[in-house]
């Protein structure tokens, strides 16, 4: 559970630290606003991925299912600045499939917290593998990191790509190639 009072205190200190007047009109509500906002931004920590992915349907289909362009917003844990982009999830069912909106919800669970892109990609793949028990899963994440674009090396538009493979996707390179081919289709 997010401790809103601690966040309010912390934001006041941060404002003072950068030399701001916490009493000026534009800032009086800011600590409270940020405290409420963090409840949402880090809301994934209170979501239960097992509940989301446990509602499966029996299916004969044994071909790759690809849910692509799942938009996400997360927060880099090193700078507490946003990183955002798209997640693409493919899996090969083994008797059961999950509603497509559930994959998007699964992404939310791991995006809405302080994160590393590499870890988020891995966690999504692990969750799909664990709760859906497919023959294999592949997750690819492409994201822009504000800590790369608005500070430091300042490379706007640069993207970081990470991916994770499990099961048959890890064993068969041809499946990975098929995944990349399907990603390029519009
Ligand atoms: Zn960062």
C-alpha cells in the first residue's frame, strides 16, 4: 500500500532541495497531487497477476498467438523518470489460451512500478509461462527512456529493445524468426 503521507513529505523536501518555495500558489497542492499519482503509477505492485492470467479457455489451436503493440508506461528505477513504448507477446498454446485483454493487463502489473526494462520483459515472459503453461513464450519490449532523452546523453528518439524467450522459443531459432516476421506485418 502506498504511504501517501511519506510521499507528501518527500516531495516537500525535494522542492526545498531544488530551491523552490513550497508555499507559492502553483506548488501548494503538488505534494498531494504527486502522492495520489504514485498510487496509480506504482499500482502494479498491488495487482495479482495470477488472478489475471488464471482465466483461461480450452483451445485446440497450437499455432503461435501474437498480441502486439501493447502500449505501456513505466518508471525507470535508477532515475524515477518514465520509460514507455510497446510490448509484443507471442506464445504457442498447449491446450489453453487466455483472453487477449489479459495479456495487456499482465503488462500493466509489471509496468506500473519502479522497473528496469530488461526485468519487466523477463517478468512478463515468466508470468505467461507459469500461469498459461504454453509450449513457449517470447516477449519483446521497445521503449524510449526519458533518462536517456531529457538528461545525460540526450538522444531523443533512441529506443532500447529487450526480449525474453522461454520453452520452445528458446530451443528453436526458426520460431524466433517467425515471431520477428509476424511483428513486421501490418
Ligand atoms: Zn534511468
